[in-house]
């Protein structure tokens, strides 16, 4: 079952946004600078996480296809024999 790219990427980027904004506030930066940095970081994390989830989906789908091919090939070899 493939993963949902958008929901995972949005969740990770929201967590990153709040994490970066809290780090900025602890560092005594102005709220405007914290907001700009947090938005930029969240955007970059959104892009990176969406590519990562797409790569994971490709690996999962490939593994599912290989699994089905293995099941089919093992089922076909034994069905033609009379034991």
C-alpha cells in the first residue's frame, strides 16, 4: 500500500515550521526573522520530504511487484506436474 505523499510532507513541514520558530525565539531573534526562516525551512523540508516519500513509494511498489511475480512464478511451475 503506497504512502500518501502530501499528508506526510505537510505534517513533517508543519513540525519543522514550529521547531524552527521555537529555536528562533530561544535565540532571541525578532518574530519577523523567525517567521521568515521558519517558512523557508518548512518549504525546503516539504520539498525534501515529498521526494523522500515518493522514493519510498517507488521502493515499496517495486517490492510488491516482485513479490507478486515470485508468487506467480512459483505457482505456475508446480501446477503443470503430476505428482
